[in-house]
């Protein structure tokens, strides 16, 4: 016989919600990290031209 949802502890009821929220935050973080544009290193010729 299955217990009613009201008989289960609140922490047990919220576990799937917490897991979903954490997974969503990780997914958003991963997407944001893939969109970061790091400046490409300048070739030596361009660096020398800038120094002149």
C-alpha cells in the first residue's frame, strides 16, 4: 500500500525539485562558460608593431 503524499516528510517531497534546480543551474553555467570569448594572443609581428 502506497503512503499518501501528505504522509511523506517534506524533505523527501522536495528532493526531486532540488535536484532539478541544481541540474538547471549547472546547465546554465555550462552554456554561459561556452559563450565567453577570450582574447586571442596577438602574433609577434603585431606586438612589435604596437611597440613602435
